[in-house]
C-alpha cells in the first residue's frame, strides 16, 4: 500500500472516529445546556462551527501522528537507555478486584501522564507568543459550550497530543494491545469529562473543584476578565495547578464571560486552521517595519 493510500485510509477512519467520539457523547451536554444555560442558550451554529473545526483538525493531524509513531520507532533503536517496561497485567492478577483495578489503572495512569505534560505545554502556550498564536483559537469562543473542547488548531493539537505520544514511546515500553486498551479506557472518561468542563451548564460542584477540573474551574481559564488570566491550566487534575501555584477556586455563582473580546472568533475551518499563520506573518512584518 502506498503512503498516499495509507494516509487516505487513516484520514477516513479518523473522520469516522471523530464523528462517533465527538458528536454522540455531546448529546446529553447539549440538552443540559439548553435546559440550564449559563447565559444565552448556545446556538446550533456555535456547535456546528466547533465540530467542523474539530473534524478538520483530526484530518490534518493524521500525517503528523503517523510521523510521530514512525519517528519513535526509529529513535528507539538508537536510545542510550532501555525504555521503562510497563505492564497492566500484574494488576489484573490481584484476587477478586484485579480486573476492575486494571481498568482503573488504565484510566488513571494515561490521565496522570497526559495531564502532567498538558499542564506545562498549555502554560507555555500562554507564555510564548509563537505558541499562543496557535492556542488562541481555543480561547476565541465567546459562546463557550460543550463542543469547545475540540476547538483546537491542528498545530496546537500536535503540540499537546502527538508530542507526548512520541516522548512516551521513547520512555515507556508497553505492548501495543495494552496501550490501545489504555488509550480507549482513558478516552472513555476523558472525552466526556472535557465536554462537561467546557459546557455552559450552570452547575456548581464546590466539593469536586479541587479534585477534578469542573465547568466552573475551566470557565475561569477561558474567562475574558484580566483577573482570571493564567489560571487553571490543567485538563483534568487541578493537582498540577495547585502544585505549581496557578490554581484559582471559583467563587459561588461565578460564571464569567468567555472569549478574547472583539467578536465571536473564527467560525470556519479554513480561517481557524490557517488564520494563525497569517497573524504570525503580520506580527513579524510589524516587528521588522522601522
Ligand atoms: Zn488556554
Ligand atoms: Zn478549554
């Protein structure tokens, strides 16, 4: 099979996967947002533009995902260290509770590793102007809703998703079957939770805010208010924000406006994906103009 055919197959599979993973689990959150919204009810075009952007990101990421996997394979043969052997099978041997503990570990271990990487990648995306150009799309949603979770420019998605796959592939030796199961189980928790955290549902969970990122905690990260800038970077575990001094607990009833100001942000996949490059060029030209 040629590389072109392989890419096409992967892109089609990824598009199908995006539909199943992204559209169906959104339904209960969409219903809740319509029944108990934070402000004005999200409109259908808000959902549709985020889904279109998310689909284009999945397709554009495929070549980079394949490249990351191939590169990790190539580099492993030349590593000066032996990758750490990891197996979830030993946990399954624990009497009675073994299988349940194994599933729990397959959810928790990838989630912990993902969040540790994500925290710093995300924090850098706000601190480094070059990276911010690609991350600002995620923040540009003035009507943040459950579908905003997938509103990512593809360079940003590569930075936060595929780079950890490459580095983990160099550090950890886990057989493909177990890696696939762990990715599936952790995503079964992570994807709906991320939808929930981005949702515009008026819900307060003060007992949970310090344990897991909740809609109120993540809304502060998306807040348009300067006082909330550079807080709550973690994806799922506020532990890292608390550890590194960026945690901000929501106050009762605190649901600030979201977005970057100056309009609703890019609504089409084309502008969302390529607008950042135009902004980068314009910024560079301005800097070079005497
Ligand atoms: Zn951010
Ligand atoms: Zn977000």
